[in-house]
C-alpha cells in the first residue's frame, strides 16, 4: 500500500488582487520524487512557501501524513517533518559550516545537541561533499558549496518531506551533474522530495511524476515524459528555455 | 569551547569578580562613585547584550525598565511606606512583565522599526509616569532614604553582575543561545529549522527587563530623590547601547570593555566640559559605526586572527 505523505487540496494564495496559486490540488506518496515545473512567475515558489508554512493559504488545505498543517507556523511544520532549501540560497554567514548544518537538527523533532549533533553534522557535511571545508567561513564558500550546505541543513532534520526550490539553478555543467547525482542518491535512500526545477534533464532523470503550473494553476500532471509531450505544456514553454 | 577552556574562563571570571569586590577597600569617595557607575552600566550593558547581541535587535527600552525599578522604589517608600527590600523584590517582577508585554508587542517588527518602537514605548511610559506623578501621587516628592552607602550598592551590583554573567554563560552554551544566534543571522531560516522565534526572543528580552529594573531599584538610594524624568531618561538607553557596541556584543565580556573607558570618558567630560556630553555621545556612536562595527573586542579578535594567518 502506498502511503500519502502530503496532500494539497484546492490550495489558493492571493497577494492582493494577484492569484499566485489558484485552486491547486496534488498528492505526494512516500518515497516519491515529485517535480513542479512551470514558467517563471507561475507560482512554484509560492506553493513551496505554502507547504513549508512561510506563507499561509488563502483557501484550501494542506495535510502531512493525514494531519492538517495549513494553519501551523513554519517552525511547527518543520518540527512535524518538512524541511526545505530556498530558491535564493540562505546560509547563516555568522555561523561556521558545522553549526550551519547543526541548525537543522537541534530544534526539530530530532533535538540533537552537543557532541552528538556535531558528529551527525560532520557526517552530513561529508555526505553532501563539503569535507575539508569545515573551517572555511560560510560567506567565502562557492555558490554550489553554499547550496550543498543548505541541503545538509535541510537533511539534518531527517525530514519526512524535503522541498528543493531550484536547488540546481546556477550551477555549471560539472556541478550540475554532481548535483543531480547527489539528489539521486537521496532518492535512493528513500527520501520523499518535491523538486521545483527548470533543468529538464534533472526532471527527466529524477522525478517519478510531475505537475506543471502556469499562472498559478495546474495544467498537467503525469510522468515527466508524458507532461513534457503535452501540447499545452509545450505552449506555455514557448519562448522559454526548456 | 573545550572543557578545559571553560574551566579556565570560569576561574578567570571568579578572580576578576573577587578583584572587583575589593574595589571599596581601596577606592575613596570619588572613585567609589565612578566604580558604582561602572558597575551599574556593566550590568545593564551585559544583560542588554544577552538579547541584542546575538539577535541584532537594538532595543532602546532599557530606560523604561531601569526607570520602573527606580520609580517603584521611590513611590513605594515615599507614598506607601514600603520597605526598601520589599520594593527591590517587586520592581524586577514588574520590569519583567513590562518587558514581556513590550516583547510580545514588537514581535513582528525588525530593524529600524524595532528600534524606534522600543524608544517610543519607553518615552510613552516616561510621560505616563510623570503625568501620574504630577497629577495624583506626587505632591510630596519621592525620597529614597536608606542607610546604604555607595560601597554597599556597589557590592550588590557586582553580585548581580556575577549572576548575569553566569546566566549569559549558560545561555551561550544552550540551545536557546544557539537559537538566538540563528535568529540574528536569518529569522526566516530560524523559523524553518523549527525554532519558535517568538518564545526565544521574548525569554531573553524579559530577562533583560528583569535585570534592568533590578538595577534601577538597587541604585535608587544613590539618588536619594527620584525624579521620573531622570530615571526614565532615554539617555540611559542610548549610553547602554553605545557602551555595549563599543566593547562588542560577540562575547559575554565584550560590553564591560566598552563600559569602563566610556564611563571614565563621560566622567571627564562632565567634570570639564559638561556642555559637550551629548556631542561626545554622538561622536562615540559614529566611531563605533564607522570603525568598530564589532566593537573593540571584535576588532582585537580580527587583528589576532589575521596575524595568526600571516605567520603561517
Ligand atoms: N510575497 C509576495 N507578495 C506579493 N506577490 C508575490 C509574493 N511572492 C510571490 N509573488 C508573486 O506571485 C507570483 C508567483 O511567484 P513565484 O511563486 O515566485 O513564481 P515562480 O517560483 O514560479 O517563479 C509572481 O507574480 C510574484 O510576483
Ligand atoms: Mg521560484
């Protein structure tokens, strides 16, 4: 039996007159990697913000493992097992590499602290490929390394659901391949992931299923091969870099 | 920090504390008075830093809590015949409740809005208390007559400083301290790693309000006559901020490094060029902002670190 981890029902988000997310519904199953694609401004990040609790839905509901979460705060939602990265990378410049990673495991449901937290953080830093950079000031890390660090922080909470918002954007071809491999290894570990991406190669090779958003609404859903062949999807992407 | 280092800093702290407690044995009246001022601002600036240091929320409400402490002792003793020590017990509780309420009210504010709002609230409280004093209770004036000497008050403040340092030391190595540092770096990230940002901030802000009111109450006998406009003076809030930032808020012992020279400088200016004390405050503020954004302590650590690197 497949277990539903996340269910979004008729979620709508309005910013004044602008409807950024319009009556969106979808589900994410355990161990599934689901992609959200769509042109810029179609509401993908807003949808991630609704799930993580950064924003509250105007209408509709969001459930995690059968529990209603759409009125909880971001910190409560994190404690119930959702972790995320941000489209514009957000590391903590005043903290060290290890502390940045520890931040993810101290306050959530794991509540690790002290030597054990340092030890677990060390393992994760190695896992995302940052070994040897523990002493580098976070602000001096390269862009991809900051993204790795943000991923390590998100993984630190051992999330039931991981949200990655354009985590692969802005990487050069070598880094991109490393990034895709890294996410694939997470997938193989069985982590449930929602992936917002523009990189179609990544969508094709990583996602079991994806939904396509345009102007806040869902216009297609299915396997990457199916939706990318859908004429309506092709139409919204005309003029975009696919 | 390693275990050994922690023991070492605790021993150092204890030695310095004993030395500080010996000041009344050697100081004459003039220096005792300066030492008392230094002790008062050390406690105020250090407890202010416990909240504002890691979070970077610059509070200008210190005078409100300090003033509540002084005023409660004054009105309690003059208007209600209360005992000094009873009022010393009540004042910090009221200060903490007030700080808790201000903390809740300012939760959604950050940056300059927080600064202005805390200043505005403090001024509002000052005006309110003056008005009450002038219209209802104040006909006789607020006298705080005790047989405490400046040296006695000084010792109480040194003990209070020791408690504040211990609390600060404990907070710094606790989850709460870690949470505050994350909040100071990026509050959005803080929320997304499961930190209840409101609770963390309000706890520390309430503690700083508790301590400031206690300082205001303990030091009230020094003034003998309490004037609401004096104990609630916004200058107190500004001086606390300047001293703490001058020393540096990155370390627990940072603020005192700013308190001692600034208190001496102020004393000198007041004695010789009393018209210029506001000017000195302004210049000190500019110097901090432009040349010492991380305070003296931060600057020294920076220099040590770069020397360490260049000798490799
Ligand atoms: N906090 C906000 N306030 C107002 N408008 C917003 C906010 N966040 C996003 N928007 C608007 O919502 C729309 C969708 O944005 P976004 O979700 O960032 O799109 P995407 O991630 O798909 O590029 C855009 O028109 C954007 O300007
Ligand atoms: Mg986006």
